[in-house]
């Protein structure tokens, strides 16, 4: 007798103990989320050459007129808020005050009518204007900066940004405001590498919300998030993740702080992140850049109700934001080196910790493995199935009527077909879930968590039918 290979021995033992192994896999798949915070890692820079904080911002070295021009532009934007002609105001400022080359997408309104900046437009536009005025005068910046102002009247900021990104990549539909013809804009700024979207709902803020998810749950490199976190948290108030929600009030009252509350808050954050990634929808305009493989993040400045802003006026807030964005832009070069490696698949438990992909991918893999194991068990039982009762009765009772034999044969065939169909359903489900994990692991996990019990119940039903058929044959 030939000696069995180790793989065959392991496979036979898994089949023999399929019930226990399947139960353990299901426990890991369903309860493993609660253990993820225990396996978290601190977020840090993976690239040793990236020394954040080694340089000081140089925007304060500009003459006071640069900041004053930005404040006047912010005031004009606030007065123009919600009125036609807002796009013309921005284009005139870019060309006449900053000396920039202004382009307007041909897919937007040519007269700029209906543009809606938002309540925080004065702060955001003042920061962008001051930053661009500063960067246009320095000689050490070895990159081109594109200032994009999406027109929210064109289906929202995300839709307008997507139209611009598509036009930029194709080199079409981008025309000068003063020109009637379409000019090629694709070669001026070169290949896009990173993008930072700045949003604000009010003129003041006391916390910064970081929006990471884009289409199909795609995330920017972890180093880019860490870079923004490093430069933002220490001077811009509280830094929070997308949709950062506390635990229910009744649970907080029962826990009353402590390590258990901190742990449960991390578990709740992980559940929220998985749910958003499973839905696959974008959480900010930066998703338009990530759809073309450009790392992008949205920073949303928010003012919580009943609290004072970090900076009381625009004259104080704008210089601090300009300093932060300048340092971020200067540090982004190190994130595109060929030898640079950073996590692009991760789950954040809080603003300072994450779970890598090799840990959380175990959850959907466990559910898929449980389905595959049941497929193997079912296939083996079909191969080892004894002769059917119809065949035995046909040999022992040749005088049976043809209709009686046909009825028994049909029932036996139906049971075999039902068992084979259940095995095929399990196999197809496992293949589909494995394929979905390559596109959107959170969606695959959510579908597996919902579909696995139904599929296993279907298997148990067909398995019980097969067992009953064997017992009837033995009788």
C-alpha cells in the first residue's frame, strides 16, 4: 500500500472532523472583529527617508501684503456667496492677482452662473489663495501645483471634480476662460501624484475630520494619512476619522470610562469602517482622484455646536492652515519613491492605530474556508453513496410493476440531484466570495456573513435527506 502524502492525511482529518472545524471557522469569521483592536499596530512612517518636522514653514517670510490679498479675496468670496458670477471672481483673482494660468472645464457653466461655494468658502479660498501666492514665489519647489475649484452647481463637488479629472487625463474639454477654442491642458502639470481636498462648513473650526474612503473602499497610503495627522493634530484642534461616532449613551453611562470603554470604542470604529467600505460609496470629493490611482485625502474643517473655534478670525486661522499645507506639500515627494512601501490596505481602530491587511483578511477567508470544507464533505458523501433502494428492489422483486420502479427511481434521482445542487451552490458561493475579496474585501465579508448561514442550512437539509435515504436503504 502506497504511503499517503501529508496533504492527503490533513485533508482526511479535516473531513473527519468537519463539524468541529466548520464551527471554529464560523466563530473566527463572526467574532474575529471584536479581537482586531487587540492586534492593532501604532501608525508610523514606513519610509526612513521621510523626516517629518525637520523643516520649518517659510510662508511667514512673505511680506504682509500676501496675507492681506488673501484676506481681501476671502472677504469678496464671502460677499459673493450664493450669487451668479462666482466662478468669474475666482478666475479673475487667479489671473490678475496671482499671475496664474486659469483654465475652466468645458463641462461646467461657461458664465459661472449658479456657483455655490458654501458657508466656509471664505476660509478655504483665503487659505488656497495665500498658499498659491507663496508657492509661486519660491524657487525650491520641484513640482507644479494645480489649484482646482469645483463648481458645486455641476452636480456637486464630487461630480465636478470627476469631470475635471477625466478631462485632465484625456487632455480634452479644458478651455481658457478668454478663449473660445479648446486647449490641451494635460502636459502642463504632468502626472498627478497626490491630491488634498480642503472643505469647511463654517468660517471657524475646532476639529479636523479626515475622509479616507473612496469608491469600493479604496484607501490612500497610510503614510499620507500619517503625514496629514502629524502636521494637523498639534495646531488645529481635535483630529477625527470619517463619521467618528461615540458609543450609545446608555452604554457609556454603564461603562463610565476605563479600558473597556476604550476597547469597545475601537471595535465600534472598526464596524463603522467595514460598513462604509462594504457600501463602496465615496465619503468625499477626493474619491475622484483615487479612481485614477492618485492618493488623495479630504480634510473637512468643522465647528462643533456649543464650542469655541481654535482661531477666532480668518487673519489668525489662514496663516496656520497655510503653514500646515506647505509642510505637507513639501513632504509629499518622499511618498512616491520607487523603493517606498506603505500600507494601502488597512483598518483603523483610532487616529493613531491600525490593523494590517494580513490580519483582518482572515475574517472573510475563514467564512469562505467553512463553505469550501462543506463542499468537500458533501462531494465525498456523494462518491461514497451506496446503491439506491430502487436498484436493490429491482433485483429482489422482478415482478414489480414498471410504475412502482419509476416512482422509486425518480425519488432517488431527485434526492441525488438535490444534494449535488447544494454542493454546487456552496462551491459557487465560495468562488464568488473569493473573487469579491480581491475587489472589496468588506463587501465580501458582509455578504459572506449574511449568506453563510443560509447556505449551510441548505446544505444541512440536503445532507439530512441523503442520510434518510441511506437509512431507508439499510431497512
